[in-house]
C-alpha cells in the first residue's frame, strides 16, 4: 500500500459467502415454562448458493454474482436479482476454477479502472493459472491474505456479511409467512438476497470494514499484540489415546523382557549386524562395522 499509493476506489475486497434455502434457527419469544415452541421453516435440509461480493474502500459495491448448485444454468435462477447481477452454476454451488474467471470479467466490466487491487483469500480457484493470466492481462493486482485470517482481515467478513445474513433470514421468514405451505427453492434465492443486499451492503458498513481491518486508511498497527499470540492449548489427556491400563504392574509379575532376546545388541542399543536391516542413524558411525555395511 505504501509503495503503490492506490486510491480507495481501486482497492477492493472480494469474498464469497453461502446462503441456504432454509433459514438459520433463532431464538423465539414465548411464554415462560412452555416446553415446545413451534416455528415455521422452509424445509429440513436446504441447498447452498454462493454469493460473491466486491466492495471498495470508497464505499462502493459492484453487483453480486450467484453460483447455483446445478450442472446447467437457467435464466430463471436470477428472477428478482439486482439488475446487472451475474449468475453461474456448478455441480456443488461452490466457486471453482471455471467460474472465478467469469467473476473477474464481471469485475472488469464494472470497475472500468486500472489497476484494480482485489484483496481476497487464497482459495485454490483464485490463484489458478487461468485466473492469474486473466488478471495480468487486465492490470488486476490480486493480493491474497494468509490462511485463517479472513475473519479479521476481510472487510466483507467483518462488517458486511453479518448484517447481510441477518437481513436475508428476515426476508426468508417473510416469504414463508406470505407463502404458507410452500418451500423456498433456489429460484427465490436471488430475490431474497436482493432485499438484504440493498440494506446491508451500504457505504457506511463498507468503509467501516476497511477501517476496522487497517486496509484503508492504512494502519499496520491495527491489531494488538495479543492477536498474534498462539492459541491456548490444554494439558488434559485425550482418553482415546490412553493405554487400556495405566496402573502399576502386579508385584508377582515382573516387567516384560526384550521382545526378541535372541537378537544380539550393538552399541547404543542398536541391533547388531545379524539383526534387522533397518537401524537407527546413530548406528551408522564413520569407520565402524555398521557404517561399512551400507
């Protein structure tokens, strides 16, 4: 950032998030002491759709891209989506090496500026050869983050996707109340995300995310020292790794002898030349009988 002096409208954060056709369970207010509380849900198991967003440090956002879990894409999947949003499909609904270059085309179409600096995680699809070549040919400087830091260093994860998921679940609840007896399918996802997108992906939330992560304004000391401390570990033993019996041997039962007493032993407790083929490294002493065998 110090070297290139990129202006805020060129610094983007690009990240994927998943939404499902079943709303996330939440707390329900009811009468005290009631054991069972009913709540409307779309279905027991839902389908996942990946939503890809891109926002810049100036507080602007480009229209999202939807990756749906189908082998073939249909235009009907985008009913209710923001005008100009992009759609694609994969077998799993996850971003892959074929759909990521499509998003780069979407980014190039909407940014209209060079160079563009998208900050993103190091997903394998992001750094494929096809993606890197497309980025280089269009003056896109991709900056990847270290593993396991997205929750602290990506503006979208810090201040945008939380409100987006909350508002999406609220829109999903509203759809269920307006359509009793029906289940939400991937054909409604784009429209429901659109309702949440307009209220969650705001300039205030976006710029707050860039500031909180120290990306813009650039602040290399944004995280305290304790944020870099190693994770706490426990000395509590894992019962699955414990031997069947850890108690002392009975007095009338002497300790087990060498499993192979007939095998002669060499120096340092290693097998002699008549023993097994594989030996410890300290047996291979220069100028010794053991070293001359190899």
